[in-house]
């Protein structure tokens, strides 16, 4: 089993994009059967030095993760909505 984590920090002038990005990813991932679990949330600003958007997704195999990661719509959301508005994106994939 593969677990994928993402923490994204948005530019100060793009904080309003958090809900837009969340909604776009939720709509898209609903049609990705290879993703067995997908959680996304916006930071509650309870502490300093946190990211703005957190994602935890789960897959049965590396191959399933790769289908998700290379999906055309996923890459479009990243390139048009996330990357232009982010100061940092940290990712990790771990095996459970």
C-alpha cells in the first residue's frame, strides 16, 4: 500500500485559491478508481509555519499511484491552479 502526502503553501496574494484548488481536486479524484482514499483540507491557522493545503491519498500499488500522478487532468490542475499560486509544494510517498 502506498500513501502519498502533499503540503502546499500558497503565495500571500493567492490564499483565496485554497478552496478552488480543493474543490477541483475533489471533483477530479472522484473519477480516479486507483485512488482508494483521498483527504484534502485547508489549514486552520492554529500554528505558525504551516502549509495552506494538505493532501493524503492512498493507493494499493506503485502502479496505481503512477496512474494518479500522471493523469492528464491532475497535471492540468497542478500546472494551471497550483504551481502558479504556490511558494512551495512538499511531497512524499511511503509504503505501508
